[in-house]
């Protein structure tokens, strides 16, 4: 102890407290459990108790030093416009930002890929269900046709169902077209030039026109009617006779 005190007296500097800012305190009493104030209450092997003892002692030292600093008119609060330089440089922070941004973009891409895979799975599921339903309907219709051909059944309900389905599809498409409607340019052209439509094959016969013979005239068809002379019809009356016919007509006139 004598040697330690001698060394301490050699390197001790008689400086004011504001230059030293040292605060020495003993063990601080725990405000929650006063029984912890005894030295035996703090177990040095218990990390939590030991660290809490250090924390209480440091807090008490701060509370003891603040009034002394205020008394010496030393500011203890940081001003609002205080700018503290960061320990990391701007380049390093920029790298960190880019890394975080790349991670976020990768997460977004993976999320979009998951959604697309889920949508594809759902679309395939719906498509397979539709194909299975169509195959089932086709099989049922073929079975009904076979039964009808063999005379096991006299019902033709499958034809009515097929017709109603086709009509329903046509009505649905027509309603969609009516709902959408043509644009202003198309309406103007329809008003000016008509609605157009299919031209090729418009004069072909149908089953009804083929069976309709109400307008048939046999005399007109066989060139036996009045004013009919050959294939020319009325124009045949004004047709000039041939050279031999004209010669015969001249010889008769003589």
C-alpha cells in the first residue's frame, strides 16, 4: 500500500474537477429491492445482477455530476441543430443502400414469379376442368345417339340441348358485341355506305329457294311465250337475219 500511494502521489496532477470529470461512488441501493444493498446480494457469477449493479452505479454517477456541471455553467443538452458526423462514409452508406435496394427488387421478382406460377396452375386447372366437361358431354351425346340408332330410346333431347347451347353462345357473343358497339368512325361509314356484309356466295341457292317453284313459268323457260325467239328474248326481234335468209327474202320479192 505504501508503494502504491507513493506512485499515486508522483503521477497525480492537481487539476480542477472540470478537467478531470471523475465521479467516485460506492455500491448503489436498488430502489426496487432494498435488500440488494448488501454486498452479499450481488452475485458476481450472475451476469444479470452484475450488469445491473454497474448500470445503477453509472446512472447515480451521472445524476451526481449533472448538478455540478450546471453549477459550473457547462451545457449538458445537445442543441437542436447539432450535426454529428457519422462513423461510416457516404460511399459505404451508398453501397449499403444499393445492396438493400437489390435485395428488395429480388424479393419483388420472386413474389411476382410466385404469383405467375399460381396463376398458371389455376389456369391449367380451369382448362383441364373445361376439357373434361366437354369430353363428358360429348361422350354422353354419343351414347344417346347410339341408343337412338339401336332403337333403345326414342328421345332426341340431346339435340335440343346442343341447340340451346349454341344459341346461348350466339346470344352471349351478340350481347358482347352490342355492349361494346362500333366507334364513331365505323358508325359514320355505316350510315354513308351501308352495313356491307358478305358478298361472296350471296346468290347461292338455299334449301328453301330450291324447293320454291312458285315463280316458275314453263312458257318463258322454254321460249314459247310471246316475244320470245331463241335465247335473246325481246332482243331477238331486232336481230338482223343472216345472209342466206336475206337472199331468200330478196328472191321471193322478185
